[in-house]
C-alpha cells in the first residue's frame, strides 16, 4: 500500500521573491492563502507608492498584516467582555423598566 508523505515541498512567490519551503501537507491552503494576501497588499503598496522599492513594499506589507492580526486579536479578546457588558446593560435596563 502506498503512503502519502505528511510533508509537501512548495515554492511561494512573495513580492516577486521565490521562497521554497517544506510544509505539512494539511497546511498548504493556509500558505497559499497567505501568499495571496501578501501579494495583494504588496501590489497595493507598489501601485500607491511607485517610487519605493520591493524591500519597502514587503516591509509595509508585513506591518499592514501585523496590525490587522493584532487588531483581530484584540477584538477576539474583548468578545467575552463585550458580551458581559451587554448582559449587564440589559439587566440594568430591565430593572429600570420595572420601576
């Protein structure tokens, strides 16, 4: 019986740079999606600031994506707190309505 390797060799193209790597086969979709996101943001900065070079576009792209990630982390961390405040406000409003 033939077995399929758990790893996969792929080459990503990020801002015109080739990056060969070996990844878990099950993670390929994540890497391909990340490649697409990086290239979209890279293209945006290259078109918006045509006087800058590829290294600066990759730097700006990295910062952009890191800020999005940190923002999403904050929102997900605040979710339970926000829900608790909503419940508290609903209780207060219900108490005030009874008076």
